[in-house]
């Protein structure tokens, strides 16, 4: 609106003035990609004052260009054999979260790996159907802070767009993704074509010899496209190829793109090499062919003397691998976060090591440098880089929701949503979630369900998908209290199972027996029990690669081939025993008849009787079921026994009875909380 | 050398120190005296010395001299000096003069000659020491030749001191010396008796004595009281050496049974110090006396071989198997204490006596324990693997049966909303297909559907929350299962009754009419009280309620209507608004607002004035009023009476109760207006689980009928009405009075009666055990 006024009606004089006035919103979101729109959806649902800035004229501009070969590698599963919408999201990696059933990606594409244009269309629909407030054609080119005591975080965020228009926000959500292509500078890098501009027409590569720099999905996707028409393709990167089915990380090389591995290993001319790109140099000969040499030779030689004077590695080592000249060299090295628009005061720093392409953020997704600035979407992947799915739609749709919930609690006094259940529903609520929850499944080891126990373990409060990294701050971040201990439910792959160099098909890789559940390799639920909330220090000192500090007790639900953890004996029973051991309570269910007997013979009833039968909600059970229970020896049928009194209560019988009782009643004390097999 | 060897040596050194601490002047070893005169003049009173007199050279005595010289040091330890006196040539005195005398050695105490030894009796150091000490300890060591002598000595000693009886095949031997040396130290404590008569050895009870070897018996005469019986004897099993005798005497001096009240690891007795094992008899308070006797018995058997200690487990927190009854501590400190389960005392004795056997037993035990542990592990695993949830197990055993659910409509996310508007009333069961309780209810639900087949206006349906989590969340289903009844244009009602076919059916039927039912005319109201209900409720046979209100009591009427909506489905309620001159009120002599209760279809109408105005109070009051005065307790209705938190007076009956009993009990129940207890009866034919209660209370089912007082809410004591008395109001009342006064004793078994103290942490375990026990008792 202001742009309109400034641009058309009042002319430049007023325009200058308007540059000092700010359009205020509680929340500013930069970027109308999947993460920005997802955040907008939650803000809209909560009735918050927000705006999304998008530099393009439509949402999802990244997808308008990328992936260049237009095939998304996020799966879009049409059928799962189940109607459970939450469960089905586990196999729908493209949809954003919303209440609108129309906005499921399967309504947009029937392809298992959909076309990128579909994503663009989907995002457009998402923004328009849900009437999200997106301001298009607004490129935020500068972000700075304005100190203010009144502000939520002690400062406002001042945003400037390409037209020098200013915006003021209390909270800034950065969802700009990573879009700045990674480049390497070495002598001759000017001959290198970038993934972002390289031709995608295979015809252009017919009969050519191609070198691809990089070994990620974009590199392999590029190779896949031209594999059939080139002389051969070589691929060079610093480290070995990481196959996603070995690393269990969706960002690594996906099988759909790995045709070149096949042709390499079968010696069909294509090849894969490891080497540091920084050491590389490229020289072009007179015919336009590109030769690989080393920076070292160039520095020593006389470049101006021309190609002939430059030493090539094969001059010394005549079987040098990349001695054949190339027609084209393509750079497919991925992207990085755009740090350029942030004022120094925001201290948006790149991460260290392999996460330097992402800004530094805390496990709560808040910037390390600036309070109130949250990074969403792909740019937030430093939290779980090479581990979970936080860099991808099917992961960050959940972390975005988590951030929204943190913000609701922090700024609006809306505590983290939770449901209070009676303790009898403890096993059920865990089983329900581990079987259907998508957020736990996609963001394994990053998002956790939290069960906060109420006093005396008679009830509990269930919080979904809380970031594990800020477990210690739970009370402050959620507005919920955890004075009586808690369970943390996460999903994990087996330790030492995943890795670029691991054989993930070894014999006996799958664990079937419940007692060996802790050795499970594939994704399976793990329940941590803490008698009290872990402290920040304990979080910091947790063993490396552990999502959580050492618990008071831990339980693994054995991995399941069908990821269906509802088997009464293999899944539910061990879980129930674990919970019982932790809480020293009896979580079994009983027919009303048993509760009736307990009511007359015991002063403390098991919760199922106490919270059900005694409150007139006993489980009568059908005749057939009670008969089954009797046959199982778990229910006594008193009608069968002859008590009519003709058998005198002789002492012998009684003593035998007593003996039996003595053997049976003092049943083993509760097992030590951490059983040998559950030992850490 | 082992640690225990060191200990022996140190004890021995101590002994020697005692011996040598007797003051002795002069130099160690052989003393030389130039002349008999000098020798005799230098003799001190009470000092013993062994002298031999030599001429200048006496070649024949040369070997003897060597021996005597070497014994000098040994004798010196006992304060006996050995002196070589040189006889001058010209001396012809008593000791020097005779050729004969020169072949002898003379023992003097002071200047009194005690004994003269021929040199052939002093053939070596042992014989010299033995004979010299024997001579000196004439009083301390009695020499006996006959059995009578021995018995006399023994009898004299009885009750006074102990006796050490030694047999040596001959005097002057190493054994003899050992005995004498021991006597030198212990002679004042014990009476030493020595014999060389093999016959005596036989008489001491040795069946087949090896007369060629020495024997030593410790005779416990000090404790002996019976003059007719010989003193208890403990033989020294080892060869007779000074060290062994010393050990033996030390051991005999130790207390027979040591009572310990500390960790066996820390216990140390003389036995352990002397390298013998220590056997612990593990005792408990209850069995202490018996265990003490056992310990003493064992101690006698093991005397000299091992020590016995009595350890009360009550005082020490032992982290060992409860059934362990014996512990064995060996002197080797590296060895852990073995805790064993032994059958009888023989095993204890063999445990110690046969060292190989000890090892064997230990190994066996270890093996056994390992096996047991394995067994236990297995059991544990088995227990862990075995489903102990009766509902889960029952449902999984039933899973292959296909449920007759044709009458139950399956709803989906798509059809849910639309189907709610189809029937006047839609009953929806929300469940999870993997959840056992849900599935158990689903079975009852299919029976309900069967009962209600063809009932107009009612649609039974179900939603599987595992398939359609969206609806369940939307309908606020937080528990599995949940049943909600949706009426057209009404708020849904959540079913909160028993999960049983009957209860649910009745609820659905009752909730078809509005609650309360508005009755417009006096005729309608009276018809209602007579049991003329709308056709939907023709099967209703329970008490119905009618609220009677007037213009002035609209507030109460609103509360009543609110209460009606809460009790909808459970209670038949009507409301009548009187604007025709309070005819109904007058008929039942109440003033509005009032409540009329029509029990058993109008055969009796009670009236209650509605004083309480709040909805909750009204709900509670209505519930209370609907309770029977003398109900038959069933599994279904117990919770209603439990909520009264009163003690129960239950008449357990095998079938219907007699009219007489019923009359008396009813009198009792009606007796006091605000009863302090719930008088009720239980039909064991209808509620057979009542047998379970009786068996818990009385171990066996007492003769029926039986009247029982049980206070479930305080302490949980159970009292049985004396069976010899007849169940009459008077008798029961006087019994109850006595009971209240604490004059009656609880009549259930002490342990199993009402096993759970309130808040008992182990309760769930007991429960677990109880159920398992119930399972096994069949």
C-alpha cells in the first residue's frame, strides 16, 4: 500500500519521507517458499499480525528454477494402504501442513517423484487458498536492528526492500533457504559452467566428455540427464559419495539419481574421483579442450607462455586419472545461505565446518546472534545436518510448527498445546503416536513427544513434537511444568548402522525379538525416562551423537518391518512393563469382575480399576472374552470350583495353599529400572 | 609362606616369649663351672639347673655331651640352665668322685636335687627337654597308669577345670617333649595327664588306636555336670607338635558359638586367625533358639576344625538369597564368603571336614546357583514375555473370530458428518483397532447392536481412530474407547457408564427420551408415576423420578432440568409444572419443589422435598435416593455403593437369601436413618467372584450364609458374624456394638486378610501376585 502511495500519487518528496516511516508487523517472514508459507499459515491460524516478503512475483521461486532437471526427489506416495492422514504424511514429503484436505500434494501430482512445476503450483495454491498475507516483488535487501526497551526482544527489526521501503517487526522469521550457489575459485574456473545455467538438453552434450564438480544430488542429477549421450562423465569431489540409503539421510545421493554409480562400477567409462577442488586448475588448449592440472604447477610455471608451457600431471605421471581433456566442466556444488543482507549488529554468522553454508542457530531455531530472529526451512538445517530431515519440506514443516509454538508461548502466553490424560491411557497414547505421528518419524531424534507426569502418576500431559535440543528449557519454552518426571519419545536409527561406508544389507541386520530391541537398526521408537528435567549442563555434557543426556531408564520398541508397532506381545507388552517399572504402578487393564474382587480385597486398586470401575466405567467384557481370560489363567472362574463346603477346610490343604501363595505372591521385585539389556 | 602360616609363627613366637620371659641370668647356652663348689654356691633358690659333672676328659660321654650342649638353649627358654661342672682331679665328692656319677645328669631346683637322669635317658635334645620338664612339672602333669587313675582325675576335675590327656608311646620322644612344653605354659590352666599305657588310649574311646603314635585329647570337664558321664573329648587331629597343641588349646579355649551381629565380612575370631574356617549359622528372630541349638551341636562336631558363629539376619542386612542358611568364611581373605543352602547339620560338618568336599559343594552350589539364576532369568524372561493383562490376552485369543458387526455402521472422515444427520440418534463408538479395551468394548457393542436391531431412530456406528485420527481429535476423543450419542440438533452426550452390553443398551434406550420428560397435565403426571411411559421406554422397570415445581420455584426447576441432562440415560426423570392449584403436591402431601420417587412401577411413591438448589447437589441427591436400602451387591452396582465410603455389612449367600434373613437385614438397614454402613447381600450364584472374596478373607469358604463386616475405607479389617448365632437384628446389632468397641477380633487370616495397608507401595506387586496366584490355584 505504502509503495503504491509513494510510487504513484505523491511523488518523490513524500517518498523520501516515507523512507523514515515504518510499516509495522509483529512478525515478518522473509521468503515465500515452503517454510515461509508454512510459518505464515500458523501465524494466520493463530490470528497474528504478520507479513511475508517475497522478492519474486510468486511463491516458491527456487522451485521455478531448481532442480534444473525438474524432477523432485521428495516422494509423493499415493497409496499406503492406510487412511490415517497423519500416518500418510510420513510418505508425503511435499505437502505443507494445513487443515485444508485439498492441499495435499497427492491431489496435485500422481508422480512418485513429482515435477518441480507442480511444487510451484502447489505453493501458489497454498498461499492463495489459505489467503496468506504475502507481499510479492519485495526483496529485502537490508536488515538491521533498532534498540527499544519496549520491543519483545529489546529491539525491532528494520527491513529495507529494493525500493528503500522500510518495515519494522518485533520478530523476524528468516525463510530464505540456501540459494547462493557455492563456487570454487581456482585458475581456470572461468571455464566452468554452473548448475544454475548449464543446458539441460542432452543433445547439447552429444559426443562430449564431461567433468562434473560435486557429488551431491544436483551433480548426479545432471549426470543422469546426459549419461546416455556423452563420451563419458567424470565426477570429482573432495569426499566420497554418500548414498542416502546407507546414511539414512535424505540429502545424500538418492538412488533415483545414481545411474552414474552403475556405469562407473561396471566400467562403462564413467568415473568418480576424490580430490580437493581447491588444488585444481584448468587450462584450455587451442582446440578448446579443457585440461586438468594442479594449481601447484601453474604457480611454478609461466602461464603467459601459453598452454604448452604448463606442466600437466600426466607429464610426470603418465597414467594420471583425469589426463583425458574435457569438453565441458560443470559445477554442481550446491548452495549456501545469503548472509549479505544482515547488518553486522545481527551477527548472522556462518556455521563451522560442514555447516558453514547455514547461519548459526540454536536448537530452538533462534539465531545465536540475535534474539527474536528465527531461521526456518532449509536454512535451519544446521540443527540436524546430515542427520534428519530438517532441511527438507517433510522435516521443516514440523520444525516450523515447533518454532511457532515456541513463539506463541513466548510472546502471547499461549502454552505449548497439550492434552491431559489419565494414566491408564499412557501406553495407548505412546503407541498411538509412534504409529501415526509424522513429525516424530521425519524429524527423528530432533523432535520429541514429551510426557509430563502429574503428581503420583495418576495423570499425564502430552506435548507433541518439541525440539529435543532445548529439552532443558522445556518449562520456560512451553509454559508447562515438569516437576514429577517425564518421558521423552523419539525415533532413532540404531547407532553405528548408518554411514557412507556402512553395509546396510548385512545379514541379520533386522532385529525381531523384543528383548533385543535395543539393538534395532532401523528407525524405531525409543522412550527415555527422566525423574526430573535434564539441566542445560547435562544437555551439554551428553555423549556425542546422543540426542539426549543419559536417562534414568530407556526403552527401545523393537524395529518393525511394517513400522506398525501395535503387536500386543512384541511391542505393547514390553513398553507397558517399562512404563510400569518407571512409575511403580500397574498399567494393566482388568475386567470389572477383577476390579470387584480387588475392591474387596485390596485397599489400593490398579489405576485401571480406580479410574474406570470405581467411577462406574468398568469393563464388563463379553462372556466369550471372559472365558478366554479364564483359559489363559488370568481370570478365575469361581463357578467351576466346588465350594459348597463338603470339602472341609483341612489344614493340610490350607498349608499347601499357603505354600503356593508364598511361592507366588512375593513375585520378583520390580526389575531395576535400567535392565541389563537396556543399559546404556 | 602363606598368611596363615605367618600367623602360626607369630603365635608360637609369642608362646616362646612367654616361656622365655621367666627371668634367667647369665649367658645363653651351656655354662661352664670350674668346680662343684663354685656351682653349688651359685645356685639360686627356685631356679632349676641341669648339671653334669665331667672329669677332664671322658671319651664315653662325648655324644651325650653334645646332645646336652645342644639342649641347653632349648632348656634355657624354660629358665633352666645347663651347667657343665668340671671335676678337679682330686675331687672325690658325691658328684665327681664316682665313675658312675659322671654318667648322669642332675636336675636341681635351687640346691635341691630333683632328679638324676641316667645319660641313656638323655639320648637327644627331645628326651632331655621332655624329661627335664617332666621332672620339673611333676604337679602339673599327672602321670597315670590305669583307667581308674584317669577316671579319678577326671571326676575330680569335673566342674572345675579342663583336662588335657596325652598318650605318648614312650617318654623322651618329640611328642612327649611337645606335651611337656605345652604343659609348661598351660599347666596352670588345664590339668595335664600323661600316659604311656596303650590300654588307656583304648579306654578313651578310640576304637582302633594306633598305639605307635601319640594322641592328645582335650577333655571338657569344666562344663561336665554329670558325674556318671565322662567329659566330652576333642581329639587333636594333627600330629603332636607344640604348635598344634598350642592351637588346639587355643581353640578349645574359644567360646563354643560366637554370636555375631555384624557383617560376616568383618567378623574375625580366633579360628580365622589360626587358619580355620568359620561357619556362620544364619538365624532369624523367630528361629533363634532353635538355630542356637543347631549352632552348638554343629560347634561340638566341628570343635578344633572350624569355628561356629550365630548370625541374626534381623540385625544385619545381608544381601544374599533369603533361603541361605549357612555361610562359610575361610581364612583366606581373598575368598569371598560362601552362602549356602544346606539341608542338615551333617552337611555343615562335611562341608568343613572334607576340604575337597567343600570345594565340591561350593562348585555344585555355584553351578546350581548359576543354573538357578539361569532358571530365574528364564523365568523372568518368561514372565516378561508372558502376557499378564487379562483383557489384552482375552482379546488376542479372540482375534480370529469375526465379529458380527453388520448392525454397526462404519464411519469415515467422509461419512461422519453426513451420517449424524440421518438418524434421530447416532451412537458412535470411537476406538482404536489395536487397543484391547476398545476391542473388548466393540464385542459388547456388537451385542448391543443386536439387542437394538430394529429400534427406530437409533443408529449404531463406529469410528476407528487408527484410521481416522482427524475425527477423533475433532470430537475430542482422548480415551479409547469413547462412546458418544449424537442427537439431531443437540449437544452430544458422552457415555459414562459401565462398558457392558446391558448397561449400554439401557443407556441408549433411556437417552432416547428427553430427560427430564416434560409432563403437561395432572393425568400425565399420575400416569407417569404409575409407570405409563412413552412407548420407547416400555421395557424400563427401574425407579422413576418426578420433579414437581410451581411458579415460585423456577430456579429449582432449572437446576432439576440441568441435573436431568447430566443423568440422562441413567435415570428416568420427569418434570411437572404445577399451575393447577398444587393438586399433585397435595395428593402426595409435599410442597413444591419436590421430588416423587416411583419405585417398582408406582407400587410405592416416596416424596422428598427439594431443598438443595445446586445442580451438583441435586445430581448427588438423586443418585443417592436411587440406591436400594438393602441391595444385592453385584459387579455392576458395587461402585455406586463404594462411593458412599461406608463400611459394608454383607451377607454372602449361596443363592437367594431366605425371607427371614431378608426381613431381619432390612430391619437392620432401615434401623437407623443415617446408616453408618451399607447393609447388603451378595448372591454367590449370580456373582461367583464373591467366592474369591470369601477365600481371601477366610482361606476356605465358610458355611453359608455368612455375614461379614468389612470396612474397605479404613484399615480393611474383616469380621465374621459368629456362625452359631442366628442372623437376627438383635444379634447383629449387639455384635456390631462389640465390634465397634473393639471387642471382636478380625476373623480373617492374619496375613492374607486385607493385605494392603493404605498406600502400600508393594500393592501392585501383591496384586500382580494375587492374580497370578488366582491363575495357578485353579
